[in-house]
């Protein structure tokens, strides 16, 4: 039974580990992905990916649903000629058939995936490795250990070619665990343990807790087979620690079943029964027939150990019902063997013999030689107890015949495995030699190509040198001309900048001088008004006198300001001289307005500085345009600046 449970977990572990990039993140549920598929604008690549994710999720839940979504993904991938996703779809079909224990169809789908794969396309390497892994699992169950080994080695070869990121390392660790199980099947325990050490060496540095747990689980099975139950329990505890870290609920459930198996082997049914009974309640919710058949059979064995044969028979009847649903012969064999044990303990030897004879007559029993061997041994024991030495001897002889045959098969399998290893290594060596030759050939071709490039390069440089020499002189002459033009442009720009700066300074001086002039005019007006005021009171007279004195002092202090105004006049003397010469018909006010316009003053500013209204400035501008005969459509300001 422990082997059956190991194999089930062997498959489920592979299913729960997603193939390369197709698994949803924890934040996105399957329902969310289904909802995305309703969006008609969803990109084709995303739609295919979502279909593959949903189909893979249904592998352990519903065969029909898994087939539906995977088929749609496959069809869409073929329409798009997307070889990468075609490989993924066929690999998921292969895993579905693996889960359903349809090993031949598992191989067919894996081969279909490989037909679309390219051994030179690195993007395909993980998919190719996954295909070979599925083939390895199927061949292992078919007891074709040589082909299984070859498949796992091929899987590893493509994983080793892939960049060694954490994902690739996880796949390698899984494959080494699979190889360990394979070597254990042919009793090559030494090599099996070496493979597990490699798996752990890869898994531990990257904290791949799931894969570490798988390795510890293998160690449990190894020591369980050797009947070292205390050591086996320690590895169960180690595996559970790892599975707890990744919330591997199913893995923990299987570990608890293993724990119950150990208790039963240690003749502690009272410890085993509560564990398996609790797990059976969980399994009933999933209603997977072959899992329920194993659970009921186990409880029947446990109650038989306690000599509670009625309860043991009741559980065995439940197991028989589930086995008829799953139609799994290995379960039927296990049930028949357990029924015979119950009859043996109840001293109903004839019924026990009949039970074993019936199962041995099954037309497919030859597919299970190991179980058949054990059944004949049990049958021999029942005949002996039933005092039938002749049939006991015949059954025992059949037991030994099958045992010898299995030993021969085991030796043959070992030889086949060794031959497969040799063939694989020889092929790998040939491929490496061919790759080396290809590399050498490529290197030689590269050297010849480089030599040709060098020759043409030298000739090209010589031609280029003469061309450069020819055009260099030509360019120097052009540069000289351009430099002269550039210098002239620089001088012109500097002159413009200087003119602009002078104009700005003149404007500042003019503004300041005009302001001071206007201020003095205002003070004169105030002083004049104060003098006209008739004051009788002596105190008031004194105040007025003091105010007039203050105004006179302020006016005296504005000599600098008046000088500035004179500077404005001097700065603009040449302009004033020109307009005096060209336009004798302008009055003084019009000349001031013209000067301010030349300095870029707007009408509003001119009005404020001259103490007149904006309308008056417009009148002056109109008079200037008329007297200076400015053409229509031309700016008065630009016209004045050109004088």
C-alpha cells in the first residue's frame, strides 16, 4: 500500500508544480481568470494562457472540464501557429492522462508536444524537459525502467542547457528525486541515495521547501522498505516541516497516512486508526474512488490487528464498492488479500482460499507479478493451515517461480538501465564531440572571415585617407570663409547688443530725468500757490514760510537730477539735431514725444511723464505722423528709430 500512496503523491506533486510560466498568482483566482475570458478584446496570447491555466486547474477536479479548456487552448494555439503554447497544451493533456493513470495516452501526448518542439530554441527547453519528465513517469509505472531512465536523463539535459535560475533548479531537483525513485524500483539504493543528495543540494540553497519535502519523503519510503521505522518517522517529521512552510495540505495528508502505516507496521493500530479515520473524512469530500478504496482497506487492516473482524469486514465492503468504481485491479488485489486474512483469523480457511483463487483467475493479474507472487505465498499458507499439503506445495512452487522470474526481470531491468546510461553517455559524448567540431569549424570560418574583413578594411582605409586629404583642403577653405562670415556676424551681434544697451540706458535716464523735472515743476506750482495764500495769523505765516523754504531746499538739492536730464538731452542731441534739421515744423512738445517714442516709451507712460492725457499723446502722434509724412501702413516708432 505504501508504494501505491507514494505513486499517487508522485503524480500529484508534478501536477501541483506548474509547467514553466502558466500558473496564476495567489492574488488571482480561477474565477477571475474565467471572467477575463468573457472580454472579447482580450489579446490572443493572454486568452491561450488563461485557458491553459483553467484547464490545468481542472486536472485533479474534472476530466471533462480539463479536456474542454485544454482543447480550446490547443486549437487557438494551432490557429496562431504558436509552437510554444502548443507544447504547453499537449504537456497538460499528458499530465491529465498521467493523473488518470492512462500511461499509453500520457506517452502519446508527450510525443505530440515533442513534435512541435525545436531543440535549438531555448524558449522550448523547459517544455521539452517537461515532456520527457511525463514520459519518464509513464514508463516508470509501466515498469519500463530503461526507457524511464532515458526520459529523465533527457529532461535533465535540456534543463541544464537552460539558464540556471531558481525555476530551472526546482525542475532539476524534482527530476533527481524522480531518478531516485526509479533507481529504488530496481533496488539500486546506492545510486538512488546519490540522486536524493543532488536534489537536496540543489533545493536547500534556494529554499525550495516543496522539493526538499519531496526528498525527505523519499528518504522515509527508503527506510520504511528497510523496516527502519524510527528513522522513517524522523523523515516524515522533516518532510512535514518543509510542507508546512509552503502550505502543502495534500502533502501533509499523505505524510499522516504514512505515519499511520508506520504505526500499523509497529503493531500500534490504536495510534494508526484515529489518524486514518480523520483523513478518510477529508477524502470523502473529494469522493475520489481509488483514494477511498485505499483508506477503507487500511482501516480494515487496522481493525483486523485489533481482532475486531466485524468492523474490519464492514470497512472492507466499503473498499470493495470504491474499487468497483475505480476499476483498479491493484486495489482489488489488496482487498482480496485483506479478505483472506480476515477469513484466516476467523478460521474460515475455505472462504479465504476461494477469495485468493478468485482474484488469481483475473485475466489481468499477470500485469501485477509482485502482487501475484505474494498472493500465492498467502494461498500456500492457507492450504497448509487447511491441511492440504499438495496444493500448499503447488502454490509455494508458483510463488518461487514468480519470485525467480521477477528476480530475472529485475536483473534485466538493471542491465537495461545500465545500457541506457551507457547509450545516453555515449550519445552525449558524440553530441559534445560534434558540438566541439562545429565550434572549431565556426572558429575557422570566423578567422577566414576576419582576415577578409581585415584586407578590405585596410584598402578601405587607404581610399578613405586619400578622400579625406582631398576634401580636407577643400573644407579648410570653406571653414576660413565661414569664419570670416561668423566674425562679421559676431561683430554685428555685438553692435546690436551695444545699441540695445545704450537705448535701454537712455530710456532709464530719460525716465528718471523727466520724473525729476515733473517733480520740480509740481513743487514750483505748490510754492506759487502757497505764496498766493493770504495768511493773517503769524503762526500760519511761519508755517507757510517754512514750507516754501523746504521746497526751495529740495529744488536746490535736485541739481544732480537736473544734470541727469541734461545728460538725456546730450545723449539725444544728435537725434534732436536731426529732427530740428529735418522737421522744422515740430514744436517742443512734439519733439519730446518723438524722443520718447524713439526710446520705446508707450503712450500711457509718455502721458504720465509729460502730465498730459493719453488722448493728447494720440493727438501728438497723429501730428507727428502728418508733419513727418510717415507712409500709411508703416509704424511711427520704427520710422523715428531709423532717423
